[in-house]
C-alpha cells in the first residue's frame, strides 16, 4: 500500500470533485424535485408517486452491497474503482434523461414508465457512485489530506446543489419556452451531457494509491463478518439513513412550502425590495413562489459554501466526530424555527435558511471522510481492507434515506389531502407541509446526532489508526 501518506495535487482534488458535481446534478434533482415532477409535471397521483419512489429507491439501495462485493473484486490496470466511473458515465446520463421524460402514456402506462426508469436510474447510480465514493478511501491514507479532498468534493456538491435548487425551475421554463414539462427533459439533457464529460475527467485525473496486499484474500463471508463486527460502521449507517431522510424530506417539501404556505403578496414585496423582480426580463421566473424558492435555495447554498470552507480546519483541530455532531445539531435547531414563522415572516424564513445552510455546510464534507475512516478502522482491526463494501453500506443508507424521505414527501401530501388540481390547498394540507420541513426533519436530524455519542473514532483514535496503518504499510514495502 505504497504512498499512503502522499499529498495529492490540487488538480487531482478538482478532478475527483467533478465526479460528485456530475452525480449531484442528478442526485439533487431526485432529492428536491422527484416528488414534484411526478405529481405536478407528469400528473401521477401522490400516493402512487410515493410507492414508486420508495420501492424503486429501495431496490437500488439493496443493490449497493452487491455492487460493493463486485467493486472490491474488480482488478484492472486502472485499479478497482476508477474503471466503473468510466464504464457507467454514458448509461448514467442516458437514464437520467429517460427518468425525467414525459411520454404521453395512459395513467397506468405513466406509472409503469416512471417505475422502470427510476429503478434503472438508481441501479446505474449505484454502479457509478459506489466506486466513486470508495475511490476517496484509496486515493490517500493521510487523514488531513482526506479532509481536504472531502472539502473540495463538497464544494463541487454544493455548486451542483446551487445549480439544481436555485436554477432548475428557471432553466426548465427557459429551455421549455414556458412549458415546464418539456423544460424538465431539456434540462436533464444538458445535465447529462455535462455529467458524462466530468466523469471522464475524474477517471483521467485520479489515481488509486492504497493497494491491498497481493496475498490478501478474503471471502465474501469474511468481509460481511468484518462489517457486522464494525461498530463505527453500524453507527454511521444509521446516521446516514436519517441524514438523507431529513435532506430528502425537507428538500422535497420546500417547493410546496413556497407555493402553498408563504404569503405570495409578502413574498412578492420582499423580492421587489431585494431587486430580484427586475430579473424577470432576463428569463427569471416572475411568479413569487418560483422566484422566491430559487433565491431561498441560493442564499442557503452560499452559506453552505462558507460552512464547508471552515470545516477542514475545525475537523483538524477538534476531530471529525465532534465537529460533525455539533454542526448537525445546530442545523437541526434552525429547521425547528420554521415551525414558528407565519406566512408573512419572509425575512426570518430567508435568514433562518442561511443559518441552516452555514451549520449544515460544516458537516457536509465530514460524513464521507468519516466513512473512509471507518474503512481504515476495519483494516486496522482485521488486517484486511474491503473499502467498497464499507462504502456500499453507506450508499445503501443514502439510497434508503432518499427513498424513505422522498416517499414521505409524496405520502404525507397524500395523507394530508394534497390535490395538485386545486389553486388553494386546505388548511390541513398546508399544516402538513409546514410540519414536514420543520418538526419532522428536526426529529430525524436529532436521531443522527444521538447516534454519534456511540461513535468511538474521535480525534485521538483517528491519529492512532493513521500512524499504525502507515507503519504497517511501510513494513510491507520493505
């Protein structure tokens, strides 16, 4: 496992991060707009949309461990993980386009088409993103460099988030000449083209440096046994599930919150005061809900970038676990505050989003860096490295959380009587929307924070694992 502590270049860090920018153009769209796309664009009933999102997503989640086993046993001259990024680039882009296309089928035909295309998309996503995530665990064994790599990566993620959450709806209107249905398809074609190019750049600019010993041979049974005995892995799996339930739930509900809860009159006045209304002549949407939603996301994401910028120095000083837990707790408190705002409290709503974005931004790079640490912990304990199966479990958690959270968006809307045909929703429906981006996601974030009290890899253990593994790898080279 040579060069495990070698510093990596800025070019490699940027090249690696472009892979996540590509994936997140699609992932952020799924997390923020999938329920909205099914209910309000493709006109699938909310209850049926909930079924598609949950069962399609869970199938993809259960595919991850299989993909982890395959990736760990892949052997090519390019490494174990890099080839998968190349092989899946074009299929990923093609499936993203199909999943957000709207062929004119019968109601039952629409359901079948949506289910099949979503199912195939999440499977290809797993085949692409699991090796990509695993790659971060073998580019370098240096903990500080790994924190730096994660920071670069999540700056790219946040740029993708900014593009999707702030500009997708305006892009859909612009590229569809006012037809949101056609606009979604054209926008995804643009995202897919960018994604394919960036995935190829990631493949070309990265290198796998942590190479398992040639004599290391482990069976699937041994890998699974190591996994089950890895307590930090179990904790991070639970944490990942609940974080992505939270992100998918609140992210999917924001668009409904702006369209159905906030006062359109007060929102329009706010947008007029800050000068956003003047952009309507440049193609920016003129209706307050769409315009306000885009600005709301943009302001939160800008503050997320600020949080990411200070994440690495905080983690280097205090350790990933403590910084991650504290920032997650503070971001959850910000979500709770949304419950107390009236429909007219536009300024507090935007200010709270900025605070939430800042605190959540601090935690963003640390999740995947901690999962790479869990892979190191497993190697440290068992003298065997199985990077991909560790990451496969976490991406299972991501997919499960995304599926549960996305299904909750559509399911909660259905249970509270949401009807996309109504210009004004009932008071019960509006209250359900409000609860779904305040109380409910606060509780799920709190579960993640509570789990971290049982996570034993603190700063002291991080350094011990790094030093012990570096010594072992040095002995193997001699």
